[in-house]
């Protein structure tokens, strides 16, 4: 069963760049036919899909976040990465790594944007 573990800073200052990493185990980011995705959930709100990279390396990002986000992978390390620029307080959320279908979720990592 695929296991996902997010890592990154818990606190980011406004206008700074967020970098998150998702380490994949018991699965391969280049051969499993999943959509390897980033999803976030702001406090008190629903899930928001950020984007994905598939096994072939193609990426797709939410139009509302596309200008500020980049999704990439490291095949050798079997990791998925998210970079988001110019963070603002409204970007405060729990950020999840996801693979599927079927559904595999990381435990999530809290990111707070505050000065």
C-alpha cells in the first residue's frame, strides 16, 4: 500500500515561497498509474485541489493557483514537490499529498502564513 509523508516548514512569512516535499514509499512515482497530487484545506473550509503530476511527468495545476505554483518530482528520491510563491495569509491551510485513484493520503502538514 502506497504511503505518503509530507514535510516542510510550518510557518512562512507573507510574500515568501513555500516548498513542500512528499516522500513516497511502497510505490513508484514513475510507474504507478496515479495522479500524484497536492491538495489543501484552509481552516473551516473544504478541500482545494492544487495540481498533479502523473506517472509520465505531465503536470496540471488549478487555474486559480497556476501562476504561483510549481509541481515537480525527483525520480531518484521518489518524491513529489510543491513550490508556491508569494504566500499570503489566505494560503494558510493543511497541505496534503495524495495519490489515486484509488485514494492514498498523507497525514497532512500545517502551513501558517504570518508575519
